[in-house]
C-alpha cells in the first residue's frame, strides 16, 4: 500500500471535496481518499493497478487537476545541444511533467510537474537513466507552503475584488440611483438616455464577468457541463442569467414582453463583487487560522554562529551539520537541536511545552531549536538538523492533524454531495411556481436567481476543517500535539481517563521524604554515612539519598568494604562501626532490634513510602523513607477532570500499597496495581465499560495501553515508543496538560457544532425566503444582491467563529 498527496487549488467548497474523493475512490486499487478544503490537498492510499499518473488523470477528468510545482535541477555531464535535448526528452516523457526547459549555458533544467504524481527523486532518476546527474536546488526544490499559497490567493482575491468594485460602482449608481436619489431618473433620461445607461451598465458588467469574475465562469461552467455543478456553478449561472436577460432587453427588446423589460446588470455585477469580497475576507481569516504553523516555522533563525578551527563564522541554517558547535548569545533563539557543551543558564521552552517557567541548562543538557536563551552565553553541539529536529517534527505532526477528517464530517459530505443539484432544482421550481401563480416573468426570474445565489455549501465545507486548523494550531501553542486530527473528536467524548503512575502522576525519580534520627547522630552525620555507602551502589533508591546529600552540600563519609545484600540493602565498614543500610530483613540479619520504631515504619509504608533503616553495629541510628513524589500539579489536574465530569483511574505496575496511597492523596476513582504491560491493556478494556477511555503514560510499558485506549496521550518527556503509540503528545511533563487537551478538544467540537448549525440553519431558513415563501403572507422576498451578501457573509462567519479557538483552553 502506497500513499501520495495532491495539491488541488481548484477545490472551493464542500461539494468539491466530495467530488475529488469520489473521483479517486472510483479508481481500482484505491483504498482511501481524503480531501482537505482548507489545505487544498487530497491524500490517497492505493496499490496496483492504481498509480499517481492515472490518479492525476482521474482528478483532471473530474475537473480538479493537481496543481503544478516547479523545481530547478542542476545537471552535470551535458556538453552539447544534443545532451540538453536528451535530458529534456527524458523529463517530458514522465507522466505528470507539464513542461521542461533545459539550459545548456547554465547546466540547469526547470521542470513543471504535478504535485503528488512525481517528486524530485523521480525527476533525478529519469535524468540519471538518460546518462546525466541531476541535483535539486535547495531553495527551489519545494512548492510554496500552504500559508504562502493562502497569502497569494488572498492577494489575488483582493485585486479581483477591488477591480470588480471599481467597475460595479458606476453600474450600481446608474441602476439604483433612480430609486434612491430623487430626480436621478429624470436626470439620466434628459442627458444620456435610459438606453445608453443600459449599454454603459452592460459594458461595465461584461468587464466584471470577463476579468475579476472569470474565476466563477472558468471553474463553474466546465463543472456544470460535466454534470457535476458546484458553488462556482451557482454563482456563474446566477450572474450570467441576470446578465444575459439584461443584454437581450438592451439589444433586442422586441424579444421580451413590454411588462418584463427591466435590466439586472447591477445584480450580476454586484453578485460577483460581493462574493469576491466574501472570499477575500474568508482567505484573510483562513490565513489567521493557520498562523500557528507560520509562527512555528518562524521560530527557527536564518543563520547561526559556528565555532570553527579558524574562528567564528556565521552560516545559514541549511549549511549546518550534526556535530557543529554553535554559539548562543543571551536572549538569542536556539537554531537547531543540540547538547550544551559549555556554559550554564536558563532557556525559555514555552514554545515547546506551553509552560512559562524557564528550564535550567548545564553541560550535557539537551537544547531544542526554536527555544529562547536566557541571560547566559552558551555553546552547544548540533545533534539534529532539517526534518529531524523537534521543531520540524512538531510542525509535521500539526500539519498532519490539520489535514485529518473527523467522523462528524461524514454527514457534511453526504449533504454537500447533493446540495448544489438540489439548489438548482429548487431554482427551477421557484421560477415555475411564480410563473404559474401569475406573478409574471420578472419576479419569477429574480426569485430563481436569488435561490441560486443564496445557497452556500462553502460554509458547510469549511465548518469542520477550519476548526481543526485553528484548534490544532492552538494546541501546538499550548504544548499539545494532536498527531491525528480525529483524536480531537474522540478525546472530547471520553468518560474515563486512566493514568500511569510513575513519571506521569509522580516525578519518576525517588526522593528522600523523611529522616528520623534514632540515636545521638545528627541528620547531616546520618546522610554523610548513607551517601558514603550508597555512592558504591547501583540501586535506583541510592540516587535519592545521594541527591539529598548533594542538595545539603554534605561530604560523603569514608566507608570501605561495601557489599550489596540482594533484596535487603547493603553493608559497609565505617569509622563509627559496621554500617547496615536497608529494609527490615537487613536489620534482622544484623541482629538489630527495631521493634520500638516499627509502628512509625508501618505508617510510612501506608503512605506509599519505602522505609529504609540504618544501623551501626547492633543499634539502630536512623529511619528514612523514600518515595516517588507526586507532581505538584497532579492534584489540580485530577480535580479539574472531575469537574469536567470525567472519572479518573490509575493503572500501574507498582505495589498496591503505594498505588492506594497515591490514589488517596489525589482522589483517584479507580486503581489497578501490580499489572504488567499486557495487563495495562486489559485494564483499559475493562474501563471501557464506563464509556470511551483515554490513557496517559510515558514509558515503554505504557505503549500497549496507549494503543488500546480510544485516545492515547503520551507525556512528551517519555520514551519514543510511548509517543509513537499515542494520538496526543503532551510536550511538558505537567499532568494538567491532559486537562488543557480535554478542554481544547471539547472547545473544538463545540465550535464545529456551532459552525455546522449555522451552515445548515442558514440554508434551511434563507433558501425558502429567497424562493419567496413569505411573500404571500406579506413578508419579504430576497433580491439577488442581498442574497450574494448573505452568502458571502456565511463563509466569513464560519471562519471567524473558528478563530475564537485561538483563545481556547487558557487555563
């Protein structure tokens, strides 16, 4: 099974995406096809006999040809004109290449090819088979980004709108001035005459349709002729009908009954102008919707200072390689991922984690491209470049999620598939009803045109993808990466969220929580002895004692002959006597009586802490307790989930006593302890009886549960295996990220429902009004101009409503 993605700029509404998908799915070998209106792309999974060339042909036949991309190739080995001809023929012979020009003087070739059908590797392979070597030029090798295409489209729509506005204003003044300004009608009749006024209006309207409005004709008419009308077809039909009828009245009035001789040039011109205005505003709003990706891309600086053998050089980021040592000034943005090799300071990683507190960096600390250095100068060694950096992977994840199609989109696809044909049928029915009612041609014609113009499948098609676009972008700003867009919908529906304990709800590293001297030794003396013995130990709990001694700046006491006691602790010789350090069994082996203090040890164990005894010779000198501390934010996260109506479970491999202690401290509803990785998966299945389940984890052992859950959420500081198994990645280690992800997903789904309600309600309410349903009861009708304004507003409303998500999940 293979996958390719086409860029299709000819998609303009929800009906278009449905036709693109059906055209692809109709091809033998295609298993899935998903068109994205916002990104103007179509992703296809296929196997033989399907291939990119026949998929491209199917799209072109359906009226949605893949967009072309250009690439500049540097060619080695050409020596004469016949060489250039041979290379050119090799390139133009490839299916999907629309043009190739080889320049012998510059030893280069510029190739225009259909995106998704070919990639640069196909082109270089064809040149190699012809006997030459081709290398893509880095700066020209990629097509414009979605944000760049959106900006270009917005500028083109702005130019078209302003041109249409300049041409339409005189038409509007000449046509409507007679109704709005007293004496205007007589002034026109006395000067240029009504017929000349109509000719001027017709000429200006023809220019509107032929130039700024040709986008509707160029796309809409061929779609209509193919029997697959879409939004542009409705606009083209409505404006052309008004223009054609008015032209006949102007040039051949005898063909029209005297009672119906009116012109509607202003309607045709205004329809095009208002809809261009709507599309321009929509393009601007969609550009803001994708700002999150643009900001992420803009986080990487263009150049960096490199430490070389000859000194310091400033180089473009594209020229840097792994192993290069880069210098980082205070306040400077980190260029690429790396490891600090000199200096100490703090780095603002809020772009990565959504958490505002700067993170301390010392020698050996990882550092991420796009983050911002604090007040210290650092140097770091590059470990990843290009698409391997964390920032590049984040951008890729977000773009993939933004291209997803949520399950809720299925209803929209079914409606938009039949929407335009139904509207055209309703327009014909409207005309017939008005004529049969004896109202005459003019009211019937106006009502029929209004029905065609008022209908808007664009709002339906945008309702879901624009919310996903803004929502996933907002998630990236908060340190929440939705690796798959459909996780947005599934996370909003979860009833239970299960957490792993270690590293998710707790810090993941043991710490010394209690120290009780049982003799005349002070706490510092006890820690000095314990650290001296544990410095030779590889046990995970040893790190907790060593860290506490380090934090208190306590030197290790000299010890020798350290011996590990398997499952019990250790024994060592100190200057004060034979040192024993471990559990109750170690004390029993040493012949130390700890019965007087056993109640305190039992109380510590009930709190989920691990008692550790210390003895010198045969007398106890200290009781310590170690535990994996609960993250400070965990309690707030559990409370917020309960407030959101979600039950919380904990599924852990730790002991029941420890798990129960953590659960009591946090107020967790369900606990399953001492489970193996497969058991975690089974526990998720058990919880599913209460409803859809989300699971949060960070380790390799959590991967089965993350994959089995309806939505897996991985802590970004966890293992790569866990992250790959999850649909949502929480870039910070803060469990409140789960709450933010839940809030964001619910906000996105609420926003989608609002958009869909508006899109459907708008059409359900206003199409009957345009048909004139209220007129017999004394209600209003709807002119084509007002219909065009309402239709343009509907799409702008949907996109603007989605932009509110940029403020979602602030808490």
